[in-house]
């Protein structure tokens, strides 16, 4: 994961350089948002999937970077005062705290099209049909039937206590859709069979929920210093989480169960899926 | 233009329907933003260009709708309190006044990927290479080297008075980039020659500036009722505009001159460009 993080960061840095003309500080703020310390979990999923299909590294790296840019943009907007109003992210002041709200809105607005720009480049894949399928997948995952409606439901959850099904659907949209695209995209690049794509989607679905449940546990048990963002926020906002609904012990057991289930979906790939399996273990064992 | 507007609105309405599952009101707010009364100037440019190349209507309509969605998202975000803080748009309360700031941010965030989703559909064009070129063009026009950096420069202009070159560059990015893509996209769909694409880009560049100068004149001379948005805002914010730098008379003369120059770029198309030329005349003669 550390190696993937470095490779993605170097790639993103190369693509976040403005011209010499005045830009009002836009590129500096985009770099701040995109290159802050972070796990680069979604890129790691893409690169592990690339290993599975023996994909060329530069090709997978473009897709990994595109997905990380979309994830970053969503964090920048979610942290805004009118949204979750967070001051701390990845152990540093959030983008709007550092550069102001207007700039933070525009940083997000600029990162999203840049992700699509990365995908359409011929170096992503020689066949335009494959690039089109990636653009479609990212647009759907990040749009009104994916990530954005998930965030909308999350905001609405401050006024309406969700049950377990409600929380599950919310998280499958808010974080799950992009994680699923990260897992499926190597299969798109490899023009893999429908069965293999479905197996990766099923893996991603369980993995995404396990990831979110672990996040909820860290929100209760972690410290801001370790987690790198404010903790205890869901409880103080009166929001239902997997932990508030299940308790810590049962939540942890559910995350573990989901990860076993997730790993089972990879059986069809045999030993080739070792890195993806390891990422799954990381998800439920991490402390930040 | 009215016919184009109705066709685009009907198309957009069909693509802004949520599922029966809860969406926190996202689709209602997206419809409100996207279907408010407006000129649909950019779609009209696309459809006039489609006439030039005798393109199939459904194909051009998808591109027109995609561009209008991006334009709409930019208005929703630009109107936010942390940006231009506007209460009135297209004669109605702005999206954040009607639905709250968080929803307005998310409406914009959802409209942008939807635009790309529309473009990648096979009905846009049978060849994936052409769709890729459209995605690339829209991503560049709407991104950090186009519309977004233009808005960033516009915000910075509250603290720094721009000269004519500065204002021109700002507007070429903020509104010009998307107008240029609207004019060029029919040539992309038609797989037209580089010369024809360049002629349309040159037309668009002059047209976009003439459009913006006319906007500045209406901001001084128009009433909110006629224009459908707050007027006199640039002057009260102390921002330089074409009118503050040139005066109304010289600004009008420049807009007229630019439109003559724009029309001349269409000479290579002969009578086929009649509708595009008429749109040019509309730009400088409109009162709203």
C-alpha cells in the first residue's frame, strides 16, 4: 500500500501543475487536498486487482489516480461547513479551513473532471471502448445513483434515525459505490469475463461494508491523532451507525464475518488474489 | 431556441428521475436547478452546429443536454453563499435558497457526472473514439484549465482590479471554455476536418466574449425582473467588468465588432451556418 501510495501521489503531482498564468491559487489548493497523507486504500485496491490480471502498471495507475481524485473531491466537499463541518482531515486542517470555503468548493469541482480526463487518455487503455466503460463506471459510481445520493442520505440521517437496512444502503452508496468501482475497474481494463467482474463486485460489496463498520468502530474507539480526523462526531450528531445499532463487539464480529465472506468471492482467482485478500485483512485490522 | 429548449428540457427531465428508494430529495432539487426557465443558449449552439453538419437530432441532443447540465451545475455552485452569494437565478430563488446549501453543493456534484454519463452512451455516437473525444473536451472545458479556474479568478478579482486583458482571460475561461466546447462538439460528432473545428473554435471565442460583454451591459442597464438574476452586483462588489473598463457605449461597440468577426469565421460554411449566425445576432441584441 505504501508503494502504491507513493506511485499515485507522484502521478497526481505531475497532473496537478498549473500553467505560469495566474490561477488564483487553485492548483496549490488542489495539491494540498490531493496529496495529504492518507491510506490510498482505493488505489491499492486497483493495483491489487491489476496484479490479479497482470495489467500494465501505467494503465492501472491512471485508473487508481482517477479514483483517488474522486475520493479526495468527495472528502473536500463533505468536510464543508454546510455539510459535515469538519476541521481536521488526514491529520491536517481541512481544505476550506486552510484556503477558504469558496476555494474548497472549486477544488472539488476541478478534481472531478480531472479524473475523467485521466481516464480518457490513450495510455489508460488502447481501446476506446474500454475507456468509455471506465468513464461510465466512474460517472455512475460518483453520481446521483451512487456516492452523491449516499451523502445526501447521510445528511438526512441527522433528522431521521436509520435502522440497519437504512445504514447499509446509505453506506453502500456513499462509500461502497466508489470502492466497488475500484475493485471492478481492473477487470474492465482486462476485459475480463462477466463472471470475474461479478466476483469482484461481490467482494467489493462485502469489503466496503466491513471498511465502513471498522470506520464506525474507530470513530468510537480511536483518537483524532491516530485516525487523522475528528472522532465521536456521529454519536454527537445523534446519527445511527453500525456501532450504535449493534454495539462494538457485534459490529466487530460482523466486519470479520463480512471479510471472510468477501474473501470467499475471490476463490475463483486462486493464489493470484493474494494481495486483494491481504487488503481485506488490513481493512478490518487497521487502527486508523 | 425555444424548440431546442423544450427538447433539452424534456430529455433532461427523463434523465433526472430517481428510483423509488429514498434519495433525501436529491432528484427534486436537481430537477429544480436544471429545469428552471433559461435561454438554453449553449444547447442552441450545439443544435445549430448539428444543423451545419446535418447530424442526427438524438445524438446532438444528448451532447446539448450534457453541456447544459454542466452549465447548470456551475450556476448552482457559483450562486452559493461562499461564492457569489446570489438569491435569484432565472427569476426564481437559487437552489441553496430553496433547498439549503448542502443540497445545492450536492446537486452540482451530481449534475457533473450525469453529463459524462450522457456522453458515453452509444446513442451519442456509434464510435467510442468520438465519445471519448467528447468526454475529453467536456472534462477540459469544465475543469482546472477551463471553467473552474475562471471562477477562481473571478473570486480573486474582488481583491485585485483586473485590466482588459485580465478580464478577457477570466471570461474566456469562466464562460468561454464551455461555449467553445458547445460550438466545437458538433464538429467532433461529425468527425469534421481540423480546419472546420478551428473555424468553430474561433467563432466561439469571439461569440463568448460578445456574450459576456452583453451580460455586463445587462448587469448595468437591466432590471432583475427582466434579467432573472440580481443585477448591479459586479459594480457593488467593486469588480472590474468590460463596462467599467470601457463604458457602456464602447462595450456595446466591442460586442458588435466581435460578433461581426465571429460571423466571418463561419464564411467557410456558407449558407449552412445561417442558424449559428442568427444565434450570434441574438447574443448581442438580447435584453435578458
